[in-house]
């Protein structure tokens, strides 16, 4: 069971849409999700260690170096609305069985 955080700059529209797309991707891959939360980058940076995986736009990956050092998978997305990209990144990270 994965706990997933999705982040965008303000934590409003884009991250909510990322959350919905991530739900579709994990469901399509048969991944059981415990908690799926969307937030702003500032909130996400402070709470990232409470999650197994963080999704964010590619240009914000560096904000999560501390969480990554503690074992959190940080996955950058080129197109945050692409279910296909999210599925591919999940598989590439070895999170899909």
C-alpha cells in the first residue's frame, strides 16, 4: 500500500487534477493506495517524509532532496496531467507489481 503526495506551486487546481490523474493511474496498475494527498510545494516539502512517493513537476524535484535522502521516492513529471506518463514513471520506479 502506497501513500502518495502530489504537489504543485499553489496546491490548488493543478495538484487536484494531478491527484485525480494519479488515482486513475494507480487504479489502472492495480496499486493499492493508502493515502493520496495534494498540496502546495511549501506544504509538500514539509510533509514529504510522511509519504512513500511524491509527484511534482520536473522543475521542482530539487525541493525534495531532504525527503529523497530519507527514502521517499520523488518523481518529476513533464506533463502533470498525463495518466500515461504517471503510469510509466510508476513502473520505471519499480512501484507496480
